[in-house]
């Protein structure tokens, strides 16, 4: 006989209700009809499921709303996939005491940050014993400065930012790390509606474009796309740094002709009928990294257990975000004012990949945005080649050394395995950008292979 939470048709995980004696399988028959060992194990699993849902959704109304929305069986499947029971038991035995429980994490209000944002309302930080304060931040320069000044313990970054900060590019030199990639794909080139007849980039001479930061995949992908279409990004167009929340307003006002920016602002431009989606970033490089989650060398050294707990929480959120079946729920939990402050319909279009493009078409691109957390070091090398190609880095670059120091692939594999997820093999994954394969072992040759670049 096992002690289990009483189930109810309205809330099968309502751990507030009194406990009653019941067979571990949940049916009304004698426990002796099952193996005692099997019953005990099942009881433990069911109790852990109940406790997890209670921990993830401590507010009764929120918990019941979640269960009503997705159903008990879907909730069980989500828990099993995101929080494997065996891995949880192993992790519980292996956790060290947290050096720092109260953490401040900076973020920009874009869908790229979905994992680290959703980990708050869904309780993934609390499950790890962390009290996280998410600080919405106005722009990427401020994100950088708050990390340098230690006002934030960890942060949402653009993937190239920790590389630049570790090299002292654009700021004081401070060792920063990419713990995990927050999102892959999820960006687009959006143009003003007045340019619907100018779909050929060769007609864009004189255009003014916005990107969120110099050290961003947006800047590097826009430059790559323009150059492949015969335009010099430094002389044929203007590229301005503009905070993502200001991009749509600048497009509406006619201050810019377009932007390569993060969602939800591409979709918001369509929603507001001021812009159309020219091309998704996945059509430039399918699977490209965009944003990252990271912290300083110093934080990791001083708080190794807190770092591990934080890592587990974000990896768990990334795993959930990567599953299409959970995207509607994620849109709902990240839409409120304290997070993205966007219409839920806009976020659903971005996350589900079923969207209006502003040209009269409804597209279905399920991987328009994805959330693979692996910080491949080949991706870091590619970013460094673009910094060198466009003059942000002068002189010799030890690509491999910098990539392996900043992109914490070894840690990612370790904590992915601990959390019960399959860790990938290798470090230098191959990929193609606009059909051209990148060889991370030959970065200088890659740079020199382009007709348009800044190096001799």
C-alpha cells in the first residue's frame, strides 16, 4: 500500500489535497495484485510527478489552468521528456550546496530569450533552489555594461558578444563565456511595405538597415547576405545599431528601409502592417546560432554549484522549448508585460512557424525558430572570421583557442548528460552558409575566399 496524492478529474496533480491509501497504479484494487517492488517504484515516480508539478506551478489557479489547457496525459509526457525521473534522482544525490541562491539575470525582450524567460514562470529556477530575478534591459550595450559592472550575475547575450568582450573589442576586456545557445534561426530581414517591388537586393543601394548590435549574428548575417548579392555593406548601404524594441517604430517612421532583427519584431512589423518579411535567417544559414546564455569566468570560479544549477535550469527550458508541441504554452507564458509584452498571437506565429509574411501569404515553417542549446565551437570560429572579415579584429587571431575558451562545450555536454539528455559528439560541427560549407580548420582561407571583405 502506498501513500499517493488523491487524484481528481479537475486536477490530477493537486498536491494540496489530503493523502489517501491507494494502490500505486491508481486503480481501485488490492496492492497485492502487483509486485511490491514495482508498486513502490511506480508510487515514487507518481509522487515525484505530483511534487514536480506543484513545484513548477505553486499557484493553484496557474497549475489548474495549465493542466486544463494541456491535459493530464500531455503534462505527464512533458514532465517525462523534460525532467527524466532517473536523471532527477541522480542529480538530487549529486548536487552541492549553492554558493549563491539569489541571482540577477539580464535579458532583452525578444523570443530568442524564450528558454531563460520561461524558466521563471514555469519554475525551473526554483526547482534548482535558485531565486532568480529577471531584469528586462533596454539594449545590448547596457547588457554588456551591467555584466562588466557585476550588476547581473548571468545574462542573455548575443552569441558573438562574449567573444568580443573576452577579446576587449568595444569594451574593457573581461572574460565571458557562452554556457548555452539560447536559440537557433528565429530572425529575418524585414523591409518597409513601400519596398514590396524591390525584392532583388541589387536594388537596395542607398538603403538604411538596422541591426541590434555590432557584435551580433544579425550584423554578420546581413553583411554576408548583402555581399553575396554584390553589395558592399560598408559603402553601398548604411547599417545602424538600433535596440530591437525600437526597430518597428523606426521602420514605421521611415528612418530605416529595413532591418535584420530578432523576433517578435519581424512579425510585429507584419502585424502592424508596416513591414513584410523578405527572407528568414534560416534561409541564409539553417540552424545558425543567434542568442546565448552566459556569465563571467569569475562567476563560474566563485560559484561552481550555483553555475551548475543555473545551467540545469536553462538546459531543461531549452529542451522544452525545442519541442513543437509546447510552443503554444510557451507563447502564453512569455507574453506578459514583465517579459515580452507582446500580443500572444504574434508570439504564436513566431514560435509555431505558421505566420503571415506581409505579402499576402501564410507560411508554415515549423523550424522558423528553434532552441538547440549546444555551443558548437565551429560556430564561434565562424563568428570570429566575420569579425576579422569586416575589420572588427585587427591582426592575428588564434581562432581555436578563443573558441574553446569562450564556448563551454565540455560543460554543456556534462550537464546535458546529467539532466538525462543526449549530448552530441564532436566540437566542430560542419554547416553551410548560403550553400558554402565552412571549414573551421581553415578560417583565414575562408575569409580570403570572398570577393567583398575588408582584409587584403
